[in-house]
C-alpha cells in the first residue's frame, strides 16, 4: 500500500511542478482513487491509510503553493509599476479601484474639435519637439527677430543638423507650414485649406494661477480665394457661441504678430455678466481671449501658396483658458495637479 501511495505521490508532484494551473492537481482522479480505496480496507487499516493519504495531500498542497509563486514571478517580469495589484503577493489580485474619467482638457478638446469639424475643418496633431524653422522662420520670424525672445521657449542642449537647438513648441502655429503644404492640393481643386491643431505647448513661465509651463492651444488655419477679416470674425464668433452655448459679442483691437498682417487681439463679451462686469472679466465686461489675423503673405509664399491669388486667416487660442472660463476654474495649475478632488468634478 505504501508503494502505491509513493508512486502516485511521485506522479502528482511531477505534474504539479509543470502545471499552469497547479491547484487543479488537487482534484486529480489519481488522488480521488486513493480515497475510494478506504471503504474496501479492513477496519484496522483504515485509520493509518487515511493518515497517509492526508499527508500526501499536504505534500501536494505545499508543491502547489511553490509552483504558484513560481508562476507569479514569471508573470511579473519585468515589473510593471502601473500594475493595479500588490506585486509582492504570490497570487496578485487586482487592487480595489474606482472608475476613471476623461481628463477635462481632453474632453473639451474633443468638443471644440467637433464644432470645427462641423464647420469643415480637419483636426491635425502637433508635436512636442520641433526645429527653429517650423517654430520661427516659416512663420516670418527671420533669424535674430526680436519677437523670438517673447516666447520663452524651452530648448534642447543637443543641436540639430543646422547646429541649432530643438524647441518644445510654444505655440501650435509650429504646424502651420506643414498643414498648408499637406493640403495644398485643396486649392487647385477649388477647396479651402481648413484645419485646426489643438495640442500641447510649452513655455518657460513663472507659474501662478494663470500661467503654466505646459498648456494646450488650438491653432486654426483657413486659406482660400477671397478670404477676408469678415470670415475670420464670423468663424470665431460662431465657434465661441457654439462652445459657450449663448449669443456673444466680439471685438477686435489691432495687435502685432510677425505671422499675420493685419493682426488682432480678439475679445468677446463676458459670457457670465452680459458686459456688466464680474470677477471673471475683471469688471471689464470684455475678455481678451486670443490672437488672430490675416496670414502674412510671406508665410503663404514660403509654404507654396500664391499670395496673389489666395488669402487666409489664422488664430491661436489657449484651450485651458476657454475651459477655465466655461467652468469658472480659478487656477490653471489644477489641470496638471493630478488632484482627484478636482478631476472628479468632471
Ligand atoms: Zn463678466
């Protein structure tokens, strides 16, 4: 009888050592067949035989635990620090988790992209590192232009092929040249170039409730035959009224940007106080929201668009600012704070 138990034990241990779900070995028919022997034995042997089987079962259980720990180690290599489980446990179980949600900025970007989509704009992505040509030269900031310094850009220590540092883009206008070239064929087909670029930008700012080093901007570009300032105003007004869900007045003041001529600072009547004055608009009744203008002929020409035949407008608007106004968020730093109390409100 001892021989039979030893033989079965050997088989079960070998099986356990290689099994992918070792605990199932404890339900093996071999083990059950031993229990089935007990009633057939003479009464005086039953007790001893039962003890032997129990000991066998304990040995197999120990082997199962060893095998499970081994499997767990294999599964956890390499360690994923984002794993929602206790990685030190032999049998990791998912940790209790609450349901996440889309970040408010991402959600608002998809809302504003939908609005522009309906107006015939395509949505393009920006990039998080770019060269001086796209950030400056292609936008009519020649080398040495004083306005280059206004952008407080982050630059790499590495140099590109032209011996210049690369840049973490300070505006998504860095995509304007690429967008114009990508959709140049539209113009030959009699269609406009119409694109927005909502994406992340970076500035070396002193941080406070209104300034972040990392934020989001939506660039808009529209080029075609006979495009004028009236189209620019109508487009932005339509967008803002749709976004805030109410009628708004808009106002343009002359401004200066190298890449647009003429250039404007675009204001809208405060969506909260009907121009009476409140804390959101600093009691002004108006909010200076974004920069815009007619694309400079040099910018069009550089991208291969004939400025004698086509005109266009461009605008750049801070997404964080739009969203802060929509929800009366008082501090821009909340967005990247990872504070769950803040994020759970959305
Ligand atoms: Zn107001």
